[in-house]
C-alpha cells in the first residue's frame, strides 16, 4: 500500500534534502507548495515528518499522512514503517498497514530522535470519510495546501470553502465499530465495557477528544496484548 510505494520512491534516488509523500487521491491546491512545506518544516525543532494531521497524546503519529520528510529522518528510519507489511486477506492487510505503518511512524520517528508534527497552524486538512462524508481538520487555519481530488474545484473556486467537522450519532457508531470490533484482537468484554464507559460521555467531537479516546484504547490494547503473551505460571 502507500508506505511500500513511499519507501520505494525515496530509495530510488536518495540525493534530495526533502521528500513529499502524497496519497493518490489527493492533490495540491496552491502554487509553490514545495517552498511552503519546506519553510514550515524548517520552522519546527527536531521535526522528522510533517503531515496534515497528527494524532496521539503520548506519541503523535500521522493520521492524515500527506506531508514532507527530511532525508535525515528517512535515512535514520532505513525501511519506512509499514513498507514490508503484506497479507493475502485484504482486511488483515489494511489492519497491519494501519498498525505497523501509520501508527508506527510516530514510534519510529521518535526512536531516531525526531518528531512527527502537523501543519494545523497554517493549513486546513480536508478529508473524505469512507462513507463519502466531507470533514475538515484544522478548520480555523487560514489556507489550503492539499485537498482530496473530489474537493479540488470547490476549493479553487472558493478559497474560504470548509466543511466543519461535527459528530452525529451515526459517526459515533462508526467510531465504536472501528475501535471495538475491527481493532479488538486483544480486547476482552471487560476491556470493551471499560473503554465505552469512559469514552462515551465525551462524544468524541473534536480532534483532542479523539486523541484521548485513541490513547486510552491503545493503552488497554497494549496491556491486554502483553498479558496474553506472558507465559502462564
């Protein structure tokens, strides 16, 4: 998937100072995007990867991956996280790439002494969910730089265009389904009940809410996984 192609692309010619990674259903919506991204990157201390949206309270990782990496960061990483994950089952493959690709970027970039940051102070991050609904992270940021192909013309014709993010009951159901069923390999019924009791009241309306819920889920999952792997006395 994406991480394998990113890895192959930068290794094809490792002589550049920076590499911009872009999913194939996103496009740039402003001139001089490369200059803007490099300038933003260089304004941040110890940045290794600058993406559109970073999540996670403990270790931020790219949630909307499009962004820019330094040669220094990529060289330290060697193989990019997620690049070597494969599976014949599409669902398992997607789960591995999510877990050992997207989430692992945060851990691996930190391991080599750098940070994952996002562009939220300057650039909005429009996004289209799997069901086709439009949302926009960083809606208060002043500009666009990258957008889904489906919103390309809307943004060009109206630079102030924005789809505000608001969570409905249906969104909440999808959130529960994703975290409690698709990624629940190590969750027991008790874990699931504890997670729901803690997270449900916050309704996950904002990026910060989702980060807190995700951090809690990952903590439960890690503890459960560790316990299951320990030998029975």
